[in-house]
């Protein structure tokens, strides 16, 4: 049976389960009006074909919002609000109206709160850090305390960077401690101590979506909860509402936090770069401010240290002119939200229902052997929208219980146009809690090369982060269905199974938790001793352009001579690759060493030549510039206007050709740190095994016609070898060719770029989809090589010579070295 037919048959029961009718059986609050589908098609037509599930990162704006805003600024003249002319007064009055609307949205008034506009939630938090009246210890009173829930965003924990230099005590508090260590404070403890302390917690975790009790606000202020109950002084509460406010109603009259930071793009999608700090007026008088900018002074003297701040709270802290057009856009954002949804209560019910249904099915989904498909990180089972937000955080597991790295999930999701978020989400505390990562693990991972925001998803088999899906007010049931079908198609070992007992329990909202043990996977040694041949040598002179196949080629300290020595950048100096511009593969560069030239060829274009610059005499008109590549700053040299014009004409956008500066040394970030690199991504060489290609090609052809030759081109390797078992190269440690030692620097992780047809530039889902299915979500293919030593300056890879090789292979019980002392008829050698 063809693979596609088998998949469809095996998934039949799940597809029958994942229907809108089954959704309606467990949740009745879907949409806002009878025409919800029409609203989505009219207001979010740009999302057709896209499953957007990163609303906790930023939600999407409706098209009518932008139209109304454009019409507003087209028919009105808005001047600087610090002036007094008619256009400026219009701006001032509109901005003040928006302040009122913000407070109204959170059920409070200007008598109770002030709105300070900032560039975002982080800037609002920084403002609190720098203006809160922290006190060092004195002979009679203790130092101020900065206390924060460990499940907080980085920007909250970062307040510690300000307080640590002021003698302030920093106290991290775990979620379970707040109520567990609560106690009634005796009257004798209610002394006259006025030391100010600050407790910070999120209304909703941006990691798991857990909603923390809003009752903590009054509980901390009244010193009834930990840590306030253990410390004398005045306690203030900062309630981080950035994640919460996007899908939930917040009543500040009922829960009067002292400081509430916000980011409006999380609520509306537009405008971006605008946030606010809501400050209780009773608290505002305590805040101190050192710097004073335009618009913040009632009076000051230039020749004397004399400054009196303006009495208006907002004006005092908004240095300079606020981004008034963005503030005016908020007016239309509120209009659109209320017009389309009817209010935040309805948004909360709609989004929670989608998250709950996704949780129910994903947590019940199993592989054919009964192993759960997902490990979900949540403190609840999504029973109540007052306790859980529209966020679902998880890692997928294979049929052996092993974690599938989040970057592999992200790559495949992108292939299906499903937009998710991966990593630790700027919340190390929650990440550590749910993943079981210790402080030492975090430090060790850093030493191993893993930093926040990279794609190192597993270290020693343990996850460094997870996958997050989140819903917004315009999310649909189709989004849930697309995501769940994607998981089934790409990550579930067939036949698909559903834990019906658990699913029935979740439908009835009964709570019971369990866990499944993980089984370790060991890799057995593969067969050795077959004759091995190098079948192809490719260089890629221009990064992401077509390959240049050769039969022999010089080797230099950076790898194959001139391999990825050039790259194409756009008009802003950003490196172009086939993910951004797939037509790069239609540019065929060729290098002619005798004439010292690089030729650029493409269909419909005249061939041009670019000199291989004499490194000792660089062309005076070619400027030296800096570019960024894979997170590295690289120094480059521009190759001139002729090449730039040629590339710009062919690609249809302003482009330039640049090459790596001969004086610039770029070293590997991982593995052999002293290894010098050209403009490659990871290492000097990429090698693939023809047997692995053949196996994958047979796996693909059941649903997609592709030849081995085309498949080889998709992987863009430097060296293609044959005569091995499939994927045997995964276990190599190093090899010797001639007198030169090569170290295997790791497996090559693949992304959607291998879906670009190198002959046409068209994008497809293959071979990434089949590769992930065959390798159980571990999307690697080929291995990286680097020099361990390079003897002589005339080393050359050529045809018809023998080589010797060391191999390291895994066995079930140990790790052993095998010396292959015989010669292979490999068509390559280092002369």
C-alpha cells in the first residue's frame, strides 16, 4: 500500500474524532457572532493558508484597523502635542482620550491610575526598576526587598540588575510558596517600618498559560501572603499583565496592583513598539526620577542645578514626545476589538475553548505502541478559563519515549506553514521547573554552546526548551485541526492510537495526573568494511547559489578553495539565502583558476566575470563592510557595481555581491574552536552518503516523484560518498585522507531549504517531510567535517587515489575505536 494511502487509513479514526462537532460537544463558546467565518475571511484574508499559533508572541491585527487608522491620519493633521497650535491640541486631546480608553478597558479611572506610555512592557518594567524608592539597610530598618515569582519573564527578573548595586535583597519565590508559607501577621508586627518592598508576578505565565490568582495583589499588600508576611515595611505589587491582557479581562478596581506593565501589540497586533505602565496614583508620589527630558519639567535652569518636575504624573515620566501616531492608532485598535468580539469576556471563552480542545486531543494521542505523543507542561488540565489561559506548552516524544527536539518540530511546522514558538520563551524559571533543569544544567549547557534563542534543542538527550502554541481572538477551529493533523502526519508512529479513557475523563473535567516512563534508545554498531568511493565533489562559490562540480580541487585552511567565499546581500546588507530568495539556485557560478576569475551565469542573462581579487592589492573602489552571518559579524569586501547590477536585475531587487575579507578570521563557535571558516553556516565540509540518499529516495517516491540525482542536489554537500550502509556516517568520529586528519564536527540539521528544487527554485515539502517521518522527527542528514591538520600548501582532493580512515562506532554497551588499516578504492586522496 502506498505510504499516503496507509497514512490516511491509519489516521481515519483520529480525523473522525477531530471534528467541529466533537469540539461543540465539549465547548459551546465559539466565535462571537453568527458570521464569525465571514469576519475572518474579510478581516484576516492574508492568513489564508497559514496556521498562526504564536499569539502569545504577538497577535494579528484586522485589516479594518489599518484602514480606519489610515483614513484618520489622512484627513487630520496631528502636530506635536507639546505645542499649542490647533493641530497640536488635536493630538493632545486625542492622546488623553486614548489614556482614558486604556483605563476604561481595565475598569478603572484617571482618579485611580495614571497611564505612562513606553516603548513596550520591558521599558515599563525598566522604568519601575529605576524609579522605585529602593532603600539600603540602616541601623533601624531593613533593606528593601525585590521579590519575584520564579515563573516570570526575563524582563521582570532583570530588575535585579538595578537592585543588586543598591544593597537591595533579591528574593526569588516559587509559586507554591506564596500560599503555603502564608500566615496571619500579628498586630505587634505591624510596626511603623516604612521600608518599601516590591513583589512582582505575572497575571498569566507566558510559558505555560497558568493564571495566578489576582487575589495575590491585595494579599501581598496586606502582608497576608509570603513573602510579605515575613517582612516588615510597605509592600507594593507589580502585576505583569502583558500575557494576560491579550485574551482575558482585568479589573483593576477589584485587584488594584500598584504597577501594571503592558505591551499593546500583544493585545491588538498593531501598533507595535508601544506599551504602557499603569501606576496607582496613591503610589506615584513615591517614585523617584533622575533624568529629565523634554516635556517633563515645570521649570529648570541651564546654569544652575535647579529642576522642578511637572505635577502631571504621565508627563513627568514620558521623556520627550510620545509616539503620538501610534497612540492614536490605539483608538482604532480598541474600536476594532469591541466591534469584532464584543469584549474580553467573550475573547477569553473563545480562546480558552480552542486551547482546551487542543490539550484534550494532544494529551490523549498515542503512538501505535501506546506511548504518549506529547509531554505537556501545565499545572492544570484546562478545566477553567479563570485558571488557565490560551497557551499550550509541550514537547513531542517518539514511540520510544524520547524527546523530539523543538527545533525539528519548528522546521517541519514551517514547512506546513504552521507558525509556533519554540525555546524557553524568555522564562528560564518556568522552563527549569517543567523540564527539570537544574542551575548547574543551565551553566553546563552554556559551556556546551547553548545560548538563549539558538536551535540547540537537546543536550545529552535532554531538552533545553519546548514548543508553545497560543491562540488569539481570531483563531479558528481549523487552526486546531491543522496543528493536530500536522502532529499526526509527521510525528506519530502508525497506527494512530487515542487514549480513550483519558479523553473521556478530560471531557468530564475530572482531574487525574499520570506519567509514562521513558525508554532509552541505544544505537547498534553498523556493518563495516565495504569499499567506499567518493562519487562527487562540489563547491559553492557563492553562498546559496548553484553548485560547481569538479573532479579535483585544491584544499586550503578554510576548506575547499573558494567554497562559499562570496554571498549575496540585499539593499539593507542582509544575507540572502534560498529560504528568503529561492531563485538564487538558478545562478550558476564557475571558477577558473588559471584566469583568476569567477563567472556568473543564469538563464536569460549575459555571463559576467568577477576577478578573484589579489589579496595583496584590493581594488580601491571596492569598500570594506560588515555583514552578519549565522549570528557572526563578518568583515567583507564589496565586489563592485557590475556584479551588483547583474544580481539586482536577475533577482528583481537591489542586491550586491560581497566576499569574505582576506584579513578577517572567522572561527567555529562549536567543536574545534580554532578552525577557521569561510561563509559557511557550520563547518568547512559537508559530506553525505549515497546509500542514505537512496534509502530516503525510496521512502519518498511512494508519494512524490524525485530522482536520486535531484535529491543529492537538495542537500548541497561538498562530498558525496558511496559504498556504505545507510546513515552509517552518523557514527563516525574522524577520518584520515592521505596525511590530513578530518574530524566529524556533528550531524547536519536540516530545514525547509532542502525543499527548494535546485533546478527550478520551486518550493516543496519534500524531502524534509519524509526525512522527518523516517528519522522519527530527528531531521539530520549528512555530517560536517573540519581539518584536524593540513600538511602542505598544495593539498588537493582528486580522483583515483586511496585513503585510510578511523571510525568510531557505538555499540549497545560501550564506545570503541576501530582502525580500518586497509585501503579503500576511494576516488579521492590528499596529494
